C-alpha cells in the first residue's frame, strides 16, 4: 500500500469516526429530563480566568436533553466558551415533541421552527435555551465537545458575567422566560456528567 492509499483510508476512517461521534442518540418517547433548571444565590467571589474577570451571579444546576451542540473557534467568545449547547427540559426533552421541532445553531444563537406546534410556543421558549459553556478545565472541555444530541446531561456551575480589560462584557441571562439576543445563559461549568 502506498502513502496515498493510507492517507485516503485514514481520512475515510476519520470521517466515519466524526459521523459516528456526532450522530444523535436515540431515546424513546416521554420526558427524559423533567426538572426545571435550578439556580440560587452564590457566595462565590470574582476570579480571574484566561485573562478575563468572571463574576459568579448565581449557582446553577441543570439536567437536560442536548438538542444541539456547536463548537466555536474564531469569535472572541471562543477563548472562554468553545461550545454552545442547546438544551431542553420538561416537554422539550420528549422525543414525541422534538420529532416535530426543527433545531439548529449558528452565530451563538439557537433556532427552532415547526410546521405546526406540538406544544404551545411559550412552552418551547421556556423549556429550552442556548447556553454558552465556559469549561473550568481541559477535562470538562473535552466532555463538552464529546456531548451528542439526544444525551441527557447534568451541568453544575455558575451563571456568570465575563469582563475583558478592554471593557468587553458578556453577561448571562438569569431567567428562562426571555428570548432573543441576551437571553442565553453564560455558564462556568464546574462539572458535567452524561446521565
């Protein structure tokens, strides 16, 4: 076998591995993540992280189904948050509902559309969100990048505001009732488990 054949085989193998790694995990019908995200006051102090100042705003825990995952490399936020997860809980963790909702992510936003509503619009908006993940370390970053749509995850951390020395600021939403620009959660992820 010559080097070109080996290189081609390696590329095919890598492409197959990537396809298998990114394909959604199938779950049966029914709600697989029933609880709403939990948040509360925090006693954590401001801290420096990767050249930024992070202010914990609230403690945050979520168990949710991964609706979509997007990796970012070239925007400023990628220095802190290389991965966004679109997450769903309650009715937005039910395959019977999600089969009727088309989901995508781009430009740090999560988009959904339906041909007809399987549940009321407000339930879709208040039971799912795009969340910007700031991994606490390399292990958590690898776990975030390995997460696949359909998996149920538990994330523990803080909702934060990040500030740069040049005046740049990125602040987390503190409610699940908002939509549009500024409605995403910015989470410093201290722990992530696939359930």
